[in-house]
C-alpha cells in the first residue's frame, strides 16, 4: 500500500491514523527496508516556498525533486554547497532523488570536506512526529542558536524520527571558475598522502578523491585569477608525488566520484566507511577489494562479496561503516550508552514505534 | 528576571552535600566558603547574581563524572560553567545548585595536522586552541569576541559564532566529537576524528544545548590551514539603507568575504571617542575582510569596490599596511568596550534575513525613540546577526526594566520578519520567557523531550532555555 499526502494536513492525518509500520519514501533512491510496511510517499509535499538569492536562502517542500531544486538555483548561479549526490545507480534503485531524501540520509558530495555536510547547510525544518504533530525547528536565517538544534538531528535520521514536510538551506554562490588537478599515476593507498598534503595547504581545496582511472583528484574553485594562482602553486607543491595534469572541465569527473560510478554494476555488497583519513591506506590493504575514495581518504566506498563481514576485515579503524547495498541499509552498532540515548530519542519522537528505519547490526 | 524558588531541602543539606563531594574529589576542587564562591555568582549577564550552593573545579573527566554521580544521587541541580563569559546567563547559578567549572581542564590531548583536527580538554580557551596549532600553519575558525577568555566547553554549550563565521561556520560546523559526561555520571564518546555520525546526529543536538544535556570534558575540533593573507576594507555610507543594500549585493555577487561587519552612527561616534580609530563621520560603515594571496585579495577587493561604488559610499578605505588593517578593525573590536564606557547597555543578538536589514534598522530607531532610549547597532551583517545595544543607566530607577522591555520588543520584531531571538549568545535566562514568540508549545515540547532522554531528572542547568512555567512540571 502507498499513501501520498497532498499537503501537511493529509500528512498529519496519515500518520495519526496509521498503526504502522510506516516506511517514509522520497524518491526511493536510497532504499531502506525495501518491501516492508506501508509506504508514505512525500512527493505531494513539493515546491519552492521561498527563494531569496540575495540572502542565500532557500525554503522548499521536502518532496521536491532534487533536479528541480538544482535547476532553480542554477538559474541564479547559486548552489547547495554540500554538493548533493545521487546514489541510485550504485544502489540499483530507480527513481529521482528528492531534497527530503537527501536530508534524511544526510547525503553530501565531494565538497563536504570544504563546505560542510548537508546537515551543516540545513538551517530549518518542519516535520511531523509519530503523533502526527507538526514541529518546527531552526528557521531561515544562517545563525540561530534559539533552543535545541533539532535540525541536525533530523539530518541523517533516515525517516526514524518523523516525516519532514519542509526544509530550509543556506546556499552558496556558484564558483566563477574551477580546475581539477589529477595525479593519474597514484594508486588508492598512495593517493591519501597527496590528498592530505593538498588539504593541509592554504589553497582551499574543494574536492579530494581517488578513482581507479582518474587517480588522485583535487578540485580548486573560486574567482578566475585566484584559481589560476592556486593551480600553479598546488601543482608545484604536489610534484613530489608524481606528474600533475590540469583538467579544465572536471564536472563529469566530480559527478562520477559523487555517484561512485566505478563501483556501479559490480556484484556484491556496497559498504561505506567514514574514517580518519590517514587510516585509509591500511584499511584498503586489509579490504583488498574495488574501492573509491572521497573526502581526502576519509570516505571509502568498497564492494565486497555478499556475506563478508567488512567491518571485521577492515578493523581496526576509528569511524563507522554502513552496509549501503545488501539486504538494506545497515548501520554500525553504537556504543551501548550512546545507543541507549539514540533509542530514547526515537521513543520520544515516535512513541508508538510506527516509523520503520534501518537498525544498527 | 524571575528565578525559581531554591529548594529549601537542598539548602538545608548543604553540609552533607559538600562533604559527599569532598569524599570523591581532591580537597582544593570543592569550594563552599561564601567569600570564594562569590566569584561564581554571575556570568557576563552581570545584572543578575546569586550565590551557588558550592563550586567544584575538577581536573579530569573521571572527577567530573564523580562529582556528577554525587549530585545525581543526592538530587542536587548542577550548573556547568566555562569561563563565565555568557551574555545570556547560561552559567548563572541558583542557590540550590552546584557550579561545575571545567576551567582547570585545559590540556591539548592530540594535534593531528595530517587529518586536520585537534583534541583538547574542554576547559581550554578558544584562542589557546589556535595557539596550539598555529605553529604548524593551522587555526581553529570560530572566533567569538571573548575568545581570549571563553572556553571551548562554553563555545560548544552555546554553539558560539564570531566575526569570521560567514565563511567558516559556527562551532557546530567545526566540532567533530566530544567526550560527554551525563548527569548520571556516565562517560560517553560521541563522534570523533571522522566525518558525520554513524547513527542519529546526537553531537548536533548536544552542541548548543546550553549545558542541559551533559558536561563536555573533551572535544575533537576541525582545524584549517591558515590563509596566506587577509585584508579589511572600510566603506562609509550616507545611510544605513545604502550599507544594507551593499551587503546584499556583495553576497549575491559570489564574493565570499570572511567577515562583513556593520556599525551605525551612534556606535561609530562612541568608538571614535574611545578608540580614535579614525573612522569617517557617517551614518553607517561596513568592514569587509577578504583572504588569500596578494593577487587573490586584489581580485576580490576589485569586485567589492565596483559594487560599493554603486551605493554612493562616502569613503572606501583599503588598508595599505598591517598597521592600517589593525586601525580598521580597532574601532569594531573596541565597540562594546566603548559603549560600556559611556553607558550601561543590554546587548541583543537576534538574527534577521539580510534582506530585512534596512527596514529593521529603521524600525528599531523608531521603537527606541518611542521608548526614550538610545540604541547603537554593531553587528555581523553578512549573516544578519544583529547586535543592537540598548543604552540605559543602571543608577536610574526603572531604566533597566525599560531597556529590557525595548529589547523584548526588538527581538519579537526579529522573529516577525523571519529571524530568531538569538544568533550566537544563547537563550540562557535572558530570552527564556520570549521563546513562545518563536516556538509553539509543540516545538518546545519536542526540545524538552530530548532533555528528558539525557537528563530525566532535569538536574542539569534546569531553569534555562525554556519558559519557567513550561518546564516547571519537569523540574519538580
């Protein structure tokens, strides 16, 4: 069964009248517990509510397709700084990402290491808790410490605390110019030191990853003269790691990195590790499988045969690993005291336990 | 400002409570002599003072946990305290509460430039975090104006900002992990030197919870490579509207300055008398700072100059030397001190959409005139975080109350135009009873439910943030 509320009133009713389990779905591109429960689709809660380019502010219905949000911003040469990415092809899911889905999974692309994550750009949210009651938090201004920051809690909540109806973002101006430095000779393990050196420089790197064919990738963005200056300086600084090639039109490369293109279509389970970057080379050696790196090595995408315990294989690491494509999305179990707090928060927002969400395991 | 009636049962048990704390902490870590506890009777919201029951000053996470276990067991409220620089009364004690100060925990635990983080004890000052990494070419970005004194623990509790957060974000955007001790004395590690939470983003809600969810004893902070250079320009305008329009256009144009600061005429005059920074005599001025190498600075300033010229500036002053750069910042940095010299003042920090700046400034002027009080404006214009300073005379009966009433009206105006009550100072006791202007009962209930999970007995900093009437049942 699928419910598709057309407005907030219908959404509230749908939640109030439901005995659960409810599975909240945006575009269905990041499938959680596929097949289980009654589907609550957010596509009816779509549309731009407020867009003020001079204040770098966008407020939009949570069910709005990501593509539509991007088109609106492009028209004014602005963007979501955290660079939302699409995982549909990687996770074998059809459908078009919604902005609410991006928020619910706290999805951030390569620029996360410079501009912050989705949760950092999110400045306001309206959502309906397990009682079907509307709760707003944050707002439409960039600096706001009024009361607790439930906005952060909703980002990355994977539909477990409530159903978002409206989200507000702070925006970035689009870059006037960009350039990509490629160190094509570097393997994944060797790349991390080069990426780290670049990220420790004052040249404001806005992307640092590694893909099998591209090698180490570094992105510089900004005003034209500034980019040219930084390309020259950073190229010189990185020469000790190998030959540096400058790619003027890197947009396709960065999209491929964000969408983890090299691992699309590979058989097996897809894992996502968030770790301390310097640990990456050792983790890669222990995993010994196809990988893609982002965030200077802090984000590792890996494909392993189904049934292999990737966490045990990768250990030790500081951070967390999520099974993204397998039986469903499965998080790393939290430490007992932290898990108790998370469970407590869930019980408060959804006391009837009607929202299905992925569990740690 | 109303505070709850202290619990007489706790006051009566003071000796037993202090003895129980002494049993688990070193002798010099427990203070109960009223002469010594006086130093903790207020924070930077100094108009309000109360003697705490006792003060504990632990030196380690284990000692913090021990102190909290004792207070938890005896049902004694605890008010966490950093350096006491809160402008909203976040660290203001109550007579029946133990102050838990973390100032003795100031060590650097780990500097890791390859992974770009530093781990410190939370009692370290904000500026000393940068001091620990600047030799390696890095800095910690959030820079509240009290950064010489304020502690990371307080920065996390209040989610502090600063002048440079337009580019680098506020505390929550630069905080990667904490060691948190719950009211029950449980020690938890949340987050760490890696990106994002593996489960719910508890770190996100801990940051800015005003010491109501737990006591942060250690923090993992993101550090950034220092830019090659920075330079401010000063732009004077014949009207506040002109300055406001210029801000909007700079932001729109895609230049991303690290800071855009605004001062109006009353503030310019006062700081000139005080600091003699050589500011032009004009209605409003902006200080815009950009960063980068020489050529990058020139490129950005070229664009800013082009934009400024469209708004009839009375002056465009570019710093030609380090000394001139300092003079441009001098007035702005002495603004609060200067206002303090000539008057007592109430400092507000409501945030508004940048587009509403000109209209709100005009309205504040009208409201001040109607109340017969003077208001000076100095604030972070790039992100709409205003700091109207309401001048009053503490020796004049009723003047503080008149000022507070005007302040409440101004903050309600901020909410009306789409903004919020506080952008970086926090709610504390100061704006507690205005929360209803911004939030519905359900909005606040949702927030209080989070506290119910972390601190079911509502013992940590209980009389803050939420309207007293609303939290009364939970506080018991």
